[in-house]
């Protein structure tokens, strides 16, 4: 497929973005009809597949029939069907063979494989992608038209690209070449034509995410950035720390005309000296110092990111706007900024997939009672179940959304957290319970929270009892009496958010929450250590409930010294 010029890319992409954004906006007033039409299309496309015959889809006429014919499944329930597709069997989930498989991390740590067909991309993925890009384009047209103003952190390595048993690519969505795989000439992400994307060094040394990130920052430090795209907010939150860690090496490379000591670009001694002058005696050089004209951050803003987004935005500039990235999983879309009058919120993507919902307080079962989007109530949380033409039927994503309000008949939602439940003695605490409780306490006590980790543990003074232990990362020290006050406020808020936790505390079945303040840098180093072991930065997401090993790492404050990029090679 022949590449197109930058001018032609800008023209075509801008036109497509305007078209799809308009369609997404119009869909807000046609939600019910679109959902019924989508379900009819899904059933028609799948009725003659092995899955369709097994579930009698030829007899399905409406949502009620569909719910009776097809049980709700998580990935584990879909895995036997997907394995057949991975092995090369045709006509299993779709009549069309997949072009490739999206890779995404599973709850057990194993990588999931999501079949991706051309029809799914044409009917679902690309319309959603361009419509979502419209929210960014509306606030910052330079994301599409500029070639040296947007730094995209999503373009990761190819080191973990694998093949299925049938020889098809198995890789992350951010690793796919949409031009080569699907002939979509304008689907290259903003920033992909910038010199820090096209001029990266090649070779095994540069194939890791951290190596590519260093190279990007080294090149971008010579330019006047206006937009940072990260999608995963944890990667955006890591950037200020990475700059502080790598700036001496960046300055030396820039002065010498090298990247990692290898000849690459003409030396830029003037800019290197300018950067060096701002660093003496400072350990907290911020992105706003390097790039004073940054205007836009584009990433997810819900879930754990809600704890630190305001503080993070300040690191990039007082006037920086945060544009919420669309809510989506590798399995399919959820919501996007489709209401031009409310550019900071996400509307359910009713024209891209069929949605059902389960009360977040309920377990996900194969026969769970589901709600349509018109049944949802504001300020309540729900599990998301999707179906689309890519062969996923009544698939429980594992994400929980919170309904904010509505545009026309369509809910506006925000990401609340993962569906995982911690349940020692019937308290049934979700991510969103902890996040909301911490946000309330931090706001009441005027504490800037950088991140949080939590785990259930035995009480040291009463071995037969358990409690929740929490690590809160802050930049400034917090006095002991304020720490105790914060712990009490979080514990009280959890009781108000979860009747099960309130009952467990009142009945003395569980001890009070224990809180410890740790340096905010601990969370960066833990994130960086995950990425250094091969986890893609796009998949290295914030984690609330952490395993013992991660807890010990965060709590110890002992991290490897990485003063320069070379130290990581």
C-alpha cells in the first residue's frame, strides 16, 4: 500500500474525523434504533458460524431472544472458541477469517488473543477511532496537521509481537500497522510522522519500550511540543520522572549529536546548553520547563488516574487541558466524546457495539440479569457486556463504568475501575470504593495523592484478624497525626460506600484500615521496573490491589539506581 503525502494525510484524515464525529453525535438521538439494527446485523453475520449454530442464532429476533440463546461469558468462557480460531479453523465466530489478533493482558497475567476481522475494523473500530480523534482535533487541530508538535507515547516496541498457531500476528492494538494490515491510509496515530517517530534508531538495543521512550524524549527535547498523547495515564505520569532521570544523558547526547552514544543527528549544542542551565541543583525539572508551550494531554482520566490527574496536569503547565481519551478495551469500544457541547465527558458508543449492563454490586454470571442502556441510573456503577460484528457475543469486559448523566437518551459515563472484588468477610470492595474513599479524604485534608496501592493482610497484633493495608504516595511528607486522620476518614468512607464493609467493621470481623505514606517516586520506579521486564508501557496500568511482591517493593523504598539511560542497557 503506497503511503500518502503529509498534506494528503491531513486532508483525508480531517475529512474522515469530521464525518465520523458527526455520525457519533447524531447517534446520540438514535440510540435505540441503532442498537436494534446492530444486533440484527450481528446475528445475521454469525448465525451460520459454528458459534451461531451452537446457540441457535438463526432463531433470534430481538434482544430478549439473544439473551436466552447466548450466555454471558468472560474471556475464559470465550477462550475455547477463540483457541479454535487461533489454530486456523474457519467459520467459528465469524464467517470471515481474522486478519490478526489483538493482544491484551488477562486477569491471570496471561495474554489474551482477540480475533480482529476486516469487518470489525471497518464497521466498529475505525469509525470509533476517528470519532474519538475528533474530540482531540476539536481542541487541538495540530494533533493531525502538525508534524513536530505532538509526542505520542503509545507507539511501542515490537519485541513481544508473536504469531498464533495459524501464523497470524498476535500484538497490541498500538503495535498494528493499519496501513499495511487493513489499507487504512489515514489511521496512523497523531505524532507518527514526527521526527521522534520516524527517526528512531534501530536494532535490538532499541526494541524495548524504555529504549524507544528515551530516544523519543531525546529527539523531542529539541522541539517545541504542544501535545502529549499517552492514552494510558500511568505512562503520562511516568514521563516527568523519566525526564528527571534521563535529562543528563539527553543533554550529553544532544551536545554530541548522538542517541545513547550512537551518532544520529547533528549536534545541537545551543539547545543542550540551554537545557543544562535549567538543571543545576534541581532534581525536579518538569515537562513544562522543557516544553513551555504544551497545551494538551490526551489520556484516560477515570479510575486511578482521577487521584492524580490535577497534580499531573500541573507538571505540564497551568493552562494545559486534559482531553479524555475514549473508553475502550482491546475487545471493543465503550464510550467516546461525542457531544460537542460537553467535550470533557464520554457518551456510550451506541453506533459501534451492542451494550448490556449488570449492577456492579452483583457477580457476573452466565445468566445474570442485564439492563439496556436506557435502564441505567445516574451515579450508579455497572459491569459492561458487549457484542459486536467481530465475533464477541455477550462478552463481559471486566470494566466497571459510572453513569454521570445523559445526552439525549444516551448515558454519559466515566471509567470507575476494574470489576475485581476483594471479599474477606463479605465486604465486597471494588476498585471504585477505594478510589472514591481516598479522593474524599485527600480533598478534605488537602493532600496531593500521587498513587495508591492496597492489599488485605493479617493484623500483626491479632493474627486471627485481617484488615486492609494501604500505601499512599505523596510528594511532600505528611505528619503522623494527619496520616492517622486520613486512615480514619478512608475507613469511614469505605463503610458508607459498602454496606458489607460497614457491617464487618461494626461486628469487629475486620480491623480498621492501616495507612502508610510513601514517596510518590516509589510508584514510578515500580511502574518502570514492570516495563523494563518486557511489559509494554501501554499495558502497564495503575493497579490498586497489588500482589505481595509489588507491595514489598513499594513499601521498601529500595529501587535500582538508574541515573542515566545507559544504566538500563
